[in-house]
């Protein structure tokens, strides 16, 4: 009589343990997914710096005390990271398009500067480092303007502290986003 | 024959069974350091110079690449595993680097803080210090029991239960946070310090031992 009873007890224990084991396995799998997503997000952000904004914590999400994360918490975190990765991928793709357009515009400016009088294009928009600005200017000042001698010049130099403060204020208002092409033309001298 | 350095006598702490089951790689490693004078005194010149050298070495490019490195990524993974959003509570190395970028340098605070900061910047592993005289038994990690309070000079609110805490043989000492919080912190009169750091998935015991060794040897060199 004792054998069947023992078997029944061990079966019960195994039956109780099974969901716990499954849950542990599910948690392990989720942790691996989260780690993979974190790595993917980090790689995307590093590749897109400084133009891709790092995901920010949602408003009102405070710190919670450390606990062994539940399955639901891990799933939520995984879903949040998936959303972050998708958002960052979209932003990265938009940035690539933006740079491609800017490079095409720069090429056109260099080929026919006369058509793009006083246009300015930030080097950062072309995907170059630094604070330079590609600018279509007349050669020899007023003489060049009258004679139609236009050239593309790369000005260098970083903005003054006042400009940095203005940029910080913009960043504080809503974070960086792919900046629009910096195009300027003087009224009356348009392209 | 020279006696072994303090950091070579590393103790591996205990874990509650729930912690062992859910986070099998999580352990607390600790070592004891003796100091002849207060560890809260201002750092001597060599340590200030070392911090300055670290500040020069840790430039913006390194700060940017930090997130992709193995140990900082492992800290983010640990945060996720213990229900802390690493985008809300920055990991210890991220906090140190924010400080470096914000202040323009790793600022010297006192001997103990500087020794821990040097270990953190060198290895990305957070090392914390406790007053060894206030501890009873070995350090370990366990979930808190509802109603328990952290041992502290100031009255602490009772814990809800289930929070992961760093504990000695008697009381919970600190919430197992990222960054590692301080409790039973070293005082001016402290002469026996227990340095501890966490080992977990992605942060090998070797790296943790190296971090403890750096912190302990910095303190011992200026005891």
C-alpha cells in the first residue's frame, strides 16, 4: 500500500514544482531577452550619437525597492525595451534619410553655388563631426555678388556659451530631435 | 613571510534559498580592512593625484561608450532582474561618470569615498564600506520580512516584506540597490572596515575581487 502512496505524493510534489520550474525558465528566458534588447539599444544609441536621444524614464516612474522581479514585471520591462528599440530604430532611419538629403543638397550647392545663394548647411546635418557650417557666399564680397561669383565655404568654430545655453534650454523643453536643415537665404536674393 | 593582504581574505556571503533559486549568480563578497586613523579624513595628495589622472583618462568618448561595456551592461541587467528601472536609477558607474562629466573631474570627498570611487572607475564594480564593528556575523542577501526595519541610527520605516536586503546575522542593513546603498556606514571612530561588492551574472568573481583589492589596497597604503 505504501508504494502507490509514495508515488502519489511524489507525483503531487512534481506537479506542484512543475509550474514553479516553468516560471523560473520563463523568467530566465525573459532576462535573456531583456539583456539582448539592452545590448541592441546600446549599440543603436552609440551608433547614432549625438543625434539619437536616449530613452527617458516615463514621468512619474519613481524608484522602487529591489525585489525579485515577477514574471509580469519582467514582461513589462521587455515590452518597454522593445518599444524603445523600435523608436530608436525609427529615429535612426529618419536620421539616415536626413543626412542623405543634406549630402545631396551639399553636392548640389557645390556644383551650382549660384543657385543656392546664402544657403547654409550645418556639417552635423551631413553627418560630419564638429560645429562647421557649409555656407554659399559671394567671392570678393559685393564684387562677387554683382559678378555672380559664388562659392561654398566651410566655416568652423563652435558656438559661444550663449548659444550653448539656448541649446540646453531647447533640450530641456523636449529633448533633441533630428534637427531640420539649416537653410537661410536673404530676402530678395533667393535661389 | 608577509601576511596576506586584506583583500586576499575575501569572504563569500550567504544567500537565502529564494535568492539562490531566482538569482543563482548573485553573491556578496566582502573583505575586512584595518585602518590606524579615521577613514573619513581628507585624502592624501597621492590619492588626489590618482583621481585627477582618472579624470583625465575618463573622457567623454569613454563615457559615451560605457553603456556598451560588459560590466555596466551587467549592472543594468541586475537592475532589471530586481525590479529597478536602470533608466530611473542609474547604475553606480553611470552615476560616477555623470558626476565626472558634470563636475569636470572626479572630486575628492574623503579617503574612504575616494578609495571606493577609484575601485569603481577602474573596474565598474561598486564597492561599499560598512563599519565592521557594527556587524554581527557574515554578510548575506535575503528577502526582508514584513515589518522589519533597516538597522540605522535614524528611525527607518518598516519594510513591506520581500525587498532584497543586505543583512548580517541579525538585521537587514541596507536595501540591495543599484547603486549599493550605505547603512552602518563608517564613522570617524571606525578602525575596522568591511568592504563588500556584489557578484552576479556578467560580473565575474575575479572582477569583484579586483575591485575589492583596489579599494582595500588604496586604504591600506594610506592607513
